């Protein structure tokens, strides 16, 4: 997984960002349908799915990693005691959960 890191100017969910980008990059949607608005119920369901997925990740993370002090600094380590980065943890989880 080689994703470009996106840092929004304001806090927003991935779902909110996606809806914003679709509208911004495809203005024809609002041109032909001036009263068009994404179905708020579907957006809310997607946000709930996002929250649920964060919970699943946290549960998985707690089962597979722990914090240890290495050279006076806190670090994440796996079950074998190997130090791992947050990036490695997230990439491993993503690939294990969603495939490449």
C-alpha cells in the first residue's frame, strides 16, 4: 500500500472528504441537478461504517502489538519483540484486512 498522505485543513472524515471531492471535481452533478444533494442517510451510514472500522483496527492493534521502552523511548513492538513503525502496522493491517 503506497497511499499519498492527505491532511485536511479541517478535521473531516474520509467519507466527508470523498463527497466534497466528488462535488468539487464533477461540478456537472450540481449543474444539471441544482437541488442535488447526496443522500444524507447513506453518508451517515458510511460514517458509522468508518467508526466501526476504526474500532476493529483498535481491537486488532491491541491484540497484536504492545509498547516497550527502547533506548529510553517508547516504541511499538510485535509479538516477537521486534520494533515496528506505525506505518508498518497500518500497512500490515490494511493488507491483511482489505488485501493489496
